[in-house]
C-alpha cells in the first residue's frame, strides 16, 4: 500500500519550513509529507495525485494567502479528496473566520500560530485528526480497474480478456458506481470514452483494443526469435500440453493465442474428472499451472496475437499475423479448438454481450445475482456453467431439446444438478426469441412437444450448443471434414484428395495433417474426444511426432 499523504501549504517560507520540519519529525514514518507555498500549485498537485490513485489523509493550510484564502483552498481541495481531514492555520485575529469555516467547508480543526512547542500545540490535534481518518478510511483498490457499462459488448470483451489472462482487476459499472463517475471527472473524460482501463501506475486507456491492453500489462505480441522448431497456434489444453513437452524436450517452442490461454476449458468453473485432482480444479487454475510450467521450460508465449495465414515452404513454415509480423518455424501444431455455435436468431444476436453470452462467461455471473438465468445446451460445459451460476442467480433453467441429459452429460454433473434446488431442467424446449431495450429482459420459450410458447423474465442467457472448429482462417490446402474439423493420420488416406496433396514417401503420422510437418491436436481435430484429458494427451503425443518429423528434415 502506498503511504498516505499530508499536504501543507503556506506562502510564508519561514512558516512553511517550520511546518515541514515538525511534520517530518513526527509523521514521516507513516505518511509522505508534501509542502508548497502556492495554493494553485497545490490544487494541481492534488488533481495529479488523484489520477495516480494516491491518498491524502490531511490538508493543512494557512488562512491568509495572496492567491486565495485558506478556506477557499480547502473548499476546492475537498472536491478532489473529500475524505481528507482539513485543518486551518490562523492568527488570533482570524479566529472568527476559522469558526465560520467549520460549517462552510466542514473544517475539522483550526490551529493558532505560532504552535510552539509542537508537542503541546500541534501534534495532539493532528494525532487526533489522523487517528479519526484511519478509523473511517477505506483504501481504494490499487490494482487494475475497468470502467464501463455492464451491458456493453466491448466491456464484456475486456473483462473476458483480463480474466482469461489471469489479471486481477476491479470492475466499476458507470451506471451504479459513484467511484466510476468520479474517475471520469478526475481524468476529464466522458462516457463516450468508455470502456476505460486504468493501470496501476495511473495511466488511462480509453476505448483500448485487446492488443493495447495486453502490451501495457506485459503480454508479448511480437516474437523474439527468427526461427523456431515448433510453433503452436492455440493455447487450449492441447496447445499448453504440447508447449510443456516441447519446451522440456529442448525444442525451441513458441505458443500463439489470439485472446488468452486455456481455451474453452479455461472458462470452466470446475473440472472434476481430471486425473490427479480428486477435489477438482477450475479451468483458470489448470491454465495458470500449465502456462507457468511452459514458461519455466523457456517457451515463448505470444498473446493477444492472431494468425491469419500459414504457408509451407519446404522444410520451413511461415506464420503470418494480422498485424503484419511473421514467424518462421520448422513444424506447426494447430490446436485452435472450437467455438460455441450461435443461435441463428436475430432477436438474441443483438444482445450478445448484453445479456446473451456464449460459453461460461464466469466474469458476468455476479451481475445477475438474484435474477433468473437460462443455460442453453446439455453437455458438460453447460452443466458446469449451470452449477457455477447457481451460486448467485435466483434460478437457473437448463433448456435442452432432448428429453433428458443422460446422453450428453457426465453422470456426476447430472447428480449435482439434481441436488441443487435452484437449477431446473426444461426438457424438450428451446428459446426462440429475446426482448429488451438496451439489454436482454425476457425470453420466449417454446415447448417442442406442444409448440406452445410463453414469455419469461430473464437476466441472461448462456449458450453452449455444439462446437464449430476455428479453422475458417486456414487458406492453405489442409483437408477438413464436412464440418470443418481437420483430418489427420490414417483418416486422410480415405479422402479422395489425399493423393493429390500428400507427396511424401511415408504415410502421415497419427496427428499429422495432409501438409507434412503441420500437426493438429485437441478439439479442432476430426474424431477427437471432447475431454480436457484427451486434449492434453494429444498435445503431448503430437510433440513425439514433431521429433520424428524434425529428425527426417
């Protein structure tokens, strides 16, 4: 915690020097002592201190000053630091003005000059004021702060990014938090500048991109090297596992992700069937452990950074980023994972980020405390999301098209859901519409057996409906199945285009695509099992095939 500040102001240099001497002798161990002879300069300093997140405990001003009276200074200073204690230095002739100031500026005390000896005439008064200040003082949050509208897609994107990259931050809703409004006023900004990111050092980023925020927080979007043995695109469980094994086995490895490590698993509130963790662990815990482990082995991590093209140039592969930078590598692992499919519904699409969320969106759960929320989907991710949301929501309704969850969800999750009184399963139903002004307020639910529809109040809808592979950006000739998942290994041999593309004397390795030296692992791969442990296993196995490929090239 930064030391709180005592600010003293007096235009008489001799008096100011005496103040500086006495204050430092008594309080410098616990407080920073700032002094000035200019009231205007003091007000400017207070404004800058406020912007930097500093705290002022005590304002001590002489009454008779040429620029402005002490009472006027304290009145203006009070608007900047309303919680600071205020004391006035006065001559005996100014006592009446000091008494009037008690009501005018809520003056806490006045001190007659001279105050010699300070042990009797200064310190007891200031000790009391500072003790009272400490009792009532609630320290401001000193870390990263994000100011925006609760139901703003841009605010949601930044919250999701910060949480995904494991940066602790304080969220301030401009419509509900007085502190958020004060921060705008302090920095001379308006709501048009939202969302706003305030860094710990006092720097302010208005309407920043993810890349701008990432760079300011120490993330690295640019590669440090010129040539890598293995470049991994996508930092989900498969990519993280490959990074750990690649780095630990001596491969010069780089890991690239366009948002944050962890993928869909990283947003999971609880993974309870992962080997070695009998009490379960959250997706963020698993991600943090994995990324720390990978970096310990020298793996370079680029984020946020998006790949838009890969090219195979013989034994080298060139990876091109959206910002124009490039990486050259000998082998590539595609582990970009999948995204949740969108409901093809215009009435819901317009509320994306404003009441409609794809995936767990754990960053938004508290916003719907005491409100009913809906979960669409019957897989494990939907079940984990429902369990997490049940902690804060009044009721959680799971909408599925099937009659039951038994075919799509693990039994341990079904059992948990059945034991949670505020989670309700709505079988054979679908959400067909959403309504509201600036945010989602109601949903229309259709019974698939009777076709009857009803409107229900809804704080939010969280959607987990199937997976779409993140492969649309791949333009080179890599064979995919009819759903867009990348085919690898022996699955390629039955594809009619296989012989046109594969020109090696050997058959593709198990996780190798139809382009030699480019591998795929995890959910993006055709035929993959959608489990965290399976993705981790594939990521580790892919590194063994990378070694074989590199040995022959």
